[in-house]
C-alpha cells in the first residue's frame, strides 16, 4: 500500500524550480528575456510554495516544520538505526535546505530584477557579482541536496525520489 507524501502543488513547485534553475544556470545566456522569465517563474513557484505551506493538508504544511534540537536528534537516531519513518516529509536538515533554497531563489529574483529593470543599477558590477554568487551558492546547495537525497534514501531505507514524482511512497 502507498502512503501519500507530497501533493501536486509541492511536486509542481519543486520541478518548476528544478527546471528554472537548470535552464538558467546551464543553458541560457544571463539577462536574456527567457532567462528573466525563468527567474520570475521560479520566484512565483517559491511564493506559491510558501503560501501553500500554510494550507497544505499534508507534510508540506508548516505544522510539520521542525528544526529543534530534539527533532534533529530524532532524525539522527533514525539515520543511525537506518530506519526513517515511512510516514514523514522533510527532516529538520531538509527544512534548513528548503529555507536556504527559497532564500537564494528570492535573492536571485530581486538582484536580477534590480540589475535588469532599475536604471540606477543597470551595469552595476557589485550587483552582477552578487547575483552570480547567489547562483553559484544555489548550485552548491543543489549538489548537496541531490547527494543527501540519494544517501538518506539509501541509508535510511526509504523512498525519497519516487514521492517527488508520484506523490506516494510504498510501504516497506
């Protein structure tokens, strides 16, 4: 039997961010119209996902947000015993990753907007450097995220990738 983990809003927002980041970081030239559209689309996905965290009936709800010392200890205990709970969403470290990711997407959107749309900042080398730093830090976070998902999924004996595609996790 499958357990519902993520709803369509979470899945769509996640893959929208993945797509926007991938095409903007690896494919498109910085500053072009499509680059900007992808960036604003990512910002919209972050805003929708943040708003959804207050209304979601599932694990995406802020009621599941916990980065207390107790929740971190509990997660580390689950990792030590290689037994992550089947009916669980993000772990405390995952929530920290989400906050960092959302913050960087917002910083990228704001700095990109300022650089391209506010005449006073057009061509500003500092702002351009900050935008590039935000993008590179986000790239580093993406790599850590992917490695963590693969490792925790394997070590914790839990499906983490499938639920972000189908929304459901199979029972053990």
